[in-house]
C-alpha cells in the first residue's frame, strides 16, 4: 500500500516526483516570479540560497508549504543561472544536509516511499536482524554504488556493507543518508547537462542574481584561494609518506610520483621546487623529470594542469597510509589540504604561515 | 614477426566459421587490431556482423584482435567523447603473472636493468641489490600457473559474483585469454551502467581492499565483551567469520604467532576448541580469552582472509572502456586461441590442449632457449641451442614467444 505524501512532505523533499508535478501544475513562468504578488516566494528563494552560502541548515517553513514548494525551483534556477560551480556545490550540499535532518524524524515506511518516488531505486523492505542492528531495507548494487561514491568514510565502502544476492542491506539511517546524497548528486549532475549550458536567468530576475553573487563573493574567495607554496603542516598523511620515501632515496612507483608531483604543482610549488624534491631519488633523470613536471603543471603539452588522484585511487594503489581526523571528511588530498589549512588559520596560531623551505 | 606465423594465422582465420567471431551487441562495440610487427593499434572500427569482421581479418591478418568492453552509440567515432558511451560489461582479468606460484622458480627469470643482478622466480618489486625498479622479466607459463589462475576464476565466481553480487549463470562468460590466464565478462544490466568509481568498489571488494572489520559487527561492549558476526551472515560479514574459523582451526602455534601477539597466540592455541565452539554458537561469542582484544581480533581477521582475496588486474575491472580479446581470435604471443570455457566443466578444462588452434602439421625450428613447455599432448625442453622438427602448434608457440626461429 502506498502512503499518502502530504503537501508538507512535498515542501520538505523537493526531489519527489509529486513536488515537481505540483510546481508544473501551477503553470508559472520563471520570469513571472519577479512580480510583486510572488515577492514572498522570491524572498524565500533568496533566503534559501543565502542560508546555503552561510552553511545554515534550516528546516523548511511548514506554515506555508505551497510557497515553500515553489521557492525551491526558483532558488535552483538562480543557482544554476549563477554558473558558479562553487555555489551549485554549496547549495546542493546544504540542501542535502537539510533533507537528511528532516528524514531523521520520519518513520521507516515513509522513508521508503520517499526513496521510491524521488529516485528510480528499486528499494525493498528487508527484515535482517543482526547482533546489534536491524537492516530494514535493501537496494540494488548499482544505485548504491552511484550514491555512496560520494562518501569517504570507510563504513560506506562496498566491502564494508552487508551485500547479498546483488543487493546492499541498509539500516534506516543509512538509507536516509543515501537519499540525501542522491539528491545532492542530482542537483550537481543536472548543472552539467547540455540544456543548462545555455540557460540564462530572465532579465526580470537578474538583479536578484547579482544580489546572490555579491553575497557569495566573500565566501567564494575564502574557499578557493590557497596560499602559494606548500604549507608542510597541512599535508595529508599519504603525501607525507611519499615525501619520506623520497627523502630516503627510495625509488617510487609511477603512481606515487604522479601523486606527489600533481599535489605539489596544485599547492602552487614551482617546477624547480618539485625537481629539487626528486633530487634524492636513485633513478633520477633531471631532463626527463623536468619535462614530466612541466607537462603535469600544464605548462607544455595539452596545457591541462593535472590534479592529484582521489583518495579512492590512492587507496587502490596502496598509497593510503591510514586516516587521520581530516581524512574522514575529505575524498581528495587537495580537499584535505584545504580543510586543514582552514582549520589552522581558524585556530589563530602561526602554523598557517608559509614555510616553503621546511616543506621537503 | 616471421612470415610463417602470419601465413598460419591467415589460414586459421580463412577456415573459421564467421559465427565463431560473434560478440554480443556487435554493432555497438569498437574493434581494434594490432598488426604483426606493428606498434600502433588500429582502432575505432565498427562491424555490423561477424561476416564483415571475418572478411576484414582474413584480408589483414592481424596479430591481435580486440573489442571494447563498452557499448557505444557511435563506436567508429575517433574522439572518445563523441562515441556516446552506453555502458560496459564488467570484466575481471586473471593473469597468472600476478599470482605467486612455486613453479615460477622453475621457469621465470628477472634481471635488474640497472646493476645486472638477476634471479629466478617471481620478480621483486625493486632490485634487492640497488633498489631500482627497472626489472626486466622473462616469464613463461605452465600447467601449474594456469591451474592457479583457474582456481582464482572459480574463487571470484563462486565466492563473490554469485552469492554476493547475485550474478546468474547466464550473465557471465569465462574465456581463456590465449596466453597467461582468464577473463570473466559479466553482462546484463546490474553492472552495465556502473561508472569507474563504482567498478573500483567492485574490484576493491574482491581484492579485500579497505576491509574494516568494525563495520562487520565486531564490537567490544562497555563491559568488555567481544561480540561479532555470525558465519551464516551474508557478504564479507559472514566471510570474515568463516575465514577466522578456518584459519584458527588449521593454524599451528607458529601461524598464530605471525598473526597476533605471542601471548594471545598461545592462549588461542591452547583454547582452540573452546574458541571455535563459541564463535560457531548461536549467537556467536567472540571473547573469553585472556589478553584477547578487538585489536587482536582485527589482526587475526586480516591474516585469515589472505587466501580468500582475489588476484586480479584491477585496472581492467575499473576501466569502463577497456579493449579485450575477441573470442576465437589468436593470441599473437602464443598462437593459442582465446576460448570460451563452459563454466560447468571448468574443472576439467585444459587450456594448453583445448585452445590449440593448429592441430596438424609440423615445423622445423631452431630453439634459442626454452624451459619445459607443453602444447597439446606434446612436451619439449628444457633445451637450448637446438634445431628440431616439432608439431606446428608447439613450434608456432615458441616462435611467437620469441624463443625459437623457423628453419
């Protein structure tokens, strides 16, 4: 038996089929929403985006679910219209977190209903009682892997899940987390679809887009700018380990070299600094190394600056040396570096200062 | 490569029935070829049916023939982004080169290209003398290597694909690669649309990478009681429990000492029966031994799963656009066929017999150096600097391996 989803549910979970259908039934044009009569909705949409910029996770206002439902596509249009990957990511992340919080107070059968309506996942109720937990749902491998690939905690790795007969068994909390991540991925993936490349916000809404961009600016700069040159204390453990091998003159695997070089280039080290690093390695050939580093830095060849491999890849190649507290929230070594830098500068100590010479 | 090999390959392909070259969903696959002596892969070819593929092969006689694991809207497009990826088979590549078999001492050699140090057996990761990683290898295969690869295939299918991933018998095919090992192609919808990240999770799953036993029910309660999974549980949860049971059951005191601290090993060894009985009880009880903690359990689990994890070339599994050998094509480095193996009869499958493509005729060859080799029912070697007449398949094998020349 299918559960009835209420208007409040549609407001809370904008990714539901029914929410989209509701918005469609209003037959509104995006440009119309700038009109005075919809100012309440517009205000809600703007608040929604600003909340995400401020990382403010606020439950939806259920006193007026209708305007809440319509405010979502409007805020999404503004976010897509900004063409800022930073904003799209931030909005998706915070919306997903909000959904996860809301799901936490829902009963299991409703979560199942939400998952089925929001995504085409073939979820089934299960009744698997283990020693100390109950796995109440199962989901096929493919959608699980797709949604969980965004998580870094080892607990989410397929090998650490209860897998049987092509299905992954989950408890209620995990399913809620998976739904919110699925929602996040949906928002981000949509942004790279072709129809959105040429999307432009209607002129009537342009001033509001400017308002958002102005509001976001300060945060964006803070998130994207890295100090130029390596800050030793912010290095992830994998990079530290590779550097120690280099120091000891050990010869490195191709992947270790690649990871180290891309990491150094991306934190703003010069080709010469990176070359110096490898000076100790036994089979060092300066001419060849310089060529390769310049290539990786995007100075020659395809002009693409290569990024270090993701944590998953490093792990598969045996270069992950174990996690520390920052690793748990990062799925990429640069991501780790950025977070740790932020924490270091936040703590007010002197550790945030540059220390290029000590880097190696 | 010698003209004689090309001529024999050409004869083989002329005599082949077109339908033997059938590949599921052929029009959506990219085909690729490597010519004899050629270094550049001829790629982005599309064939609508086996007859047109056969026609091309007979005309050009390539040394190696591949098709994509992926399905494309336009397999003939030269730009990968224009091909229009529609999904891909999931492929497992089991290569006996990756398996540490004892027979490698008999037939494999390595040499450090830097300092010249050499040795026999499985090549070291870096030279034990100078530490460099430029190691040249001369590897051969024998019945034992291929048997080890076959065991690995059975392990992947029976231990992982069927029970955990729910793959049914009609969803996968096993192929002898024509040289060093086997390929498993998993078709069907379950894995078809998986991205590289998802495929990596599958590869890590069968390789035992990233296993965290705490995620599988091993816990220490507040009052210090160790609880853990049941051997009947699904996935890695039950697998770890069963592996620990089996490991402890057959372990000597020395084996245990290698896995856990000496005092724990001793207590575990002395109370073996009791331990095994309590982890097999319902509900299982994982504690009760002196000095035995969650950490020792973790170490024990890691030691126990060693024989269960699969040796695959993970790059092949992760890649959603891999080129793989066509069924019934010849392997240019062995002259043997890439052959579909009936999985129900795999135990009795003898690749060095059944994948022989040239069953008649003989050839006079000069052998530079070769370990003992068997092709079909014919055995040869070890021998060096010798000219002799051998059955065609064996002769072509040695020529393709670069160990002999036609005379």
